[in-house]
C-alpha cells in the first residue's frame, strides 16, 4: 500500500497474506530508508511491525508503523498525510556507523 512522502508497505502475495515483505519508511532523523522484514514482517500488535533498516553497513532493529506526518494517529485530510515511520529500539545517536 502506498502512503505519503514516498513511503509504502507491501504484503506478501496470496489470499491469506499476513506478512510484509517490502517497504520504505521515514526514520526519526527524516531520512527515507528501505525496510528489511527478513525473519520478521508479521505485525506484533495492531499498530507496529518488527523490521530492520541498514545504517552505515549495520542492521538496526526496530518497528514500523503508519501515522500522519505530524505524529497524529488520526487521519483528517491530505494536509497531514499518512506515512510509514521507522522507530529504532535504540536512538540513532547510539549507533556507531564508523566502526
């Protein structure tokens, strides 16, 4: 499913699809990154899906969710579109991408 600002989530194919296989999300720093659902992809709650992104050659675990650009979970209109966001389990500052 396509969302705003170039983000998306793609379900596996088939009549009983319940797992995400591809996606792009916005990181807390505003970067747009591809999501890695290898070994994940099945929502663990109604609101989030475990996944990973690559940063500086390292895989960072976290979760993806859909919410408005403003952070609201309530969609009103296209002035605040729905987007996919990635939230790491640790802060981006804690990730040493130099080593």
